[in-house]
C-alpha cells in the first residue's frame, strides 16, 4: 500500500472502478491470464492464486491446518480468507455461487 498518495481518495476510487471495468472487458480465459500477468508481479499473482485455492478448500470444508499443509499459505492468511468468505464484501461468495464451488 502506498503511504504518500499523490491522489485523493475519490481519485483512488475512480482508479479502482476503472480497473474493475477493464477486468469486466476481458472476453476469454487467455485474455484474463495475459492481463493479470501484465498487471501483477509474479509474487502478486501467486498470492492471489493462493488465496483463491484457499477459498476452494474452505468451501470443501477442510480444516485450516490441512489447507496450510496443501497450499503452503499461512494459517493466518487462511483465517483471513475465511473471514472475508463469510463476512467480507461478498466478492468471494458471489463467485463461489456462480461457479458452484460450494455444492
């Protein structure tokens, strides 16, 4: 996270909306993959992929320590993902419902 922000909170929100709009414009898995590989560092992309793997394993009902063992993601991060899955902004839940990961 940036500490010296050269933009206002409003501008930051506009940038976030523009990013979300760009993501929605992607039309295929390959376009999406290319976009994220251009946008993110390998470490950022790996962190996001790891968190998504955690979501899938949480939806299958695996214990935190088993998820840690399978993914290498810290138990703290597993807990954070679980918290957002149940009481976050609804993003994880929307996608899991759409992809039917929970059933």
